[in-house]
C-alpha cells in the first residue's frame, strides 16, 4: 500500500498568525496565498503491517524525534479518519532549504496527507484533504488547492478549509525570494502562533483582517498591482509588529531583510511592479509580475546580504504522482 504525492509551498498575501483553537488549528483570521510553482515537497507513504512504528526520513536522512512525532500524530488523524490500523514509512524530500521562512511545513503536510490517503486506496474530496492537511500545519491547508487560494477561518474542523479563488493563469504573479539565511530558525511558527495573543496588537490585527482580505481579493480579481502592493505589505508589517511585541518577542527581520524591503519600495516608486512580504523568517518574498520578474531578479541578486534567489510563478495543487 504505497503512493507518492507532490505539493507546492505557498506564500501568503494575507497572513495566518495565531489560532482560535490550537488543537484543531482553527486560525484566528482568514488568509490568502499563492502556490509556488517548482518549490515542492515530494513524499512517499508506505502503509505496512510489518511495521511496529511510524518512521520518517527527510532529504535521505532519518528525521529527528520532534519531526517524526509530528508526522506520527498526523498519520494518527488519518488512520482515525480512514479506520486504518497500520503504521507507515514516510520518505520526504524538499527541493528548497528548510526552516528559513519558505514554508516547508505547508508543502510537507499537504504532500503527506495526499500520499497517505492515496496509499490507503481512499478517495477524499479536495475540501476534506485541505481540512486534514490543516491539522498537520495550518498553511498546509492552502497547499492542497491550485493557484490562488483562500483559507476561511471556519468554526469547526470540517468548515476550516482552503479553496481556489482564481486559477494559476488568472494573473502571472512571480515570487522572487531573496534568501538572506538558510539556517534553521530558533522559534518556529508553531510556537509563535501560541504567543501571538500576548501582543497588544494581535486583537486589532485579527479584527481588521477580513477587511484586508476583501481588499486583497479585489486587487487580485482586478489585477490592480498598486492596490495589491499596499495591502500585502501592510499585512506583512502588521504580522511582524505582532511578532516583535509578543512576550517573549520574535524578531525575524535581519539587517539585510530591511535593506531589501527598502529597495523594493524604491523600485516600486520607479514604476516597477513589486512589493514585499515576509513569513516567520528573514527571507524577503518580492512579489512581481511576469513582465518585471527578470529585472527584479537581477536587482535582488545584486544586493549585499542576499545569498541566493528562488523564483517561482503561481503553482498548481497537491497531486498523486506515483
Ligand atoms: C508566517 O502554517 O507554518 O507563514 O500551523 O504551526 O505549522 P503551523 O504554522 P504555519 O504558519 C504559517 C505562518 C506564516 C503566515 C502564513 O503562511 O499565512
């Protein structure tokens, strides 16, 4: 009983930060993202009656206890749903650096969910795959559907799902990621979601998130880059303001991140379509349009402090590949 699935990472335009329900990972606010074409996790799941425990290998090496536990917990949720009584061997590989603000948990738990369900010979709806993926990692719910995706908060496990709001070819946005550091971050998003509420700003950020979501959708549907840039940068700044004012505080920006953010604002003032957004890491996602992507990539590469650049167009949904 074996299957292999592939899923893309995604970058949020309107961020998920903080949970209304930690156990179910019901988010405090809705979010919007695009999948990143070519930035993938490929995962094989083998359900096997000869296995005594679940096992996990990542990028050809046995995973540590913490990662293995998190995957075993997710497999447990899938076993329950499918009424399955087998352990699994999971083999996973990313084609991008882990733990540096390029969401590896999103593509990992999306690929794991799709592979585990397919390996069991079951067929679930995209909606259900998305809600199951959410239990493993919130942003993984958004890596199940294709293209531009919205994840609604929902009041229950079944309701909190992500769905496509526009296909990948609706608007040719490109994410040019300025990689500032590939080191593992000290505090991951999982712990960060838990402390978000300790910031005085979190309640205000959450209360105004639906309005930003609506503005972002309007900009996206109307392909209005100026409007898009304003709301995306504002939303990223708000999330980082919450992070920096949580107790204990979380500082993800590095000097080179700030330098790149400043350049992005200058380049936009020059007339280029570009805006920034940062996740729980120092890397700067420079969102641009296909017509300006070469120019932006060259400029990002030339900046001091940028180690490398990853470039991704809008990607498809998670799928079984073998
Ligand atoms: C800053 O989905 O990685 O990237 O559910 O604990 O795995 P867990 O958190 P995760 O959080 C993502 C936070 C973010 C913003 C976003 O992608 O919306």
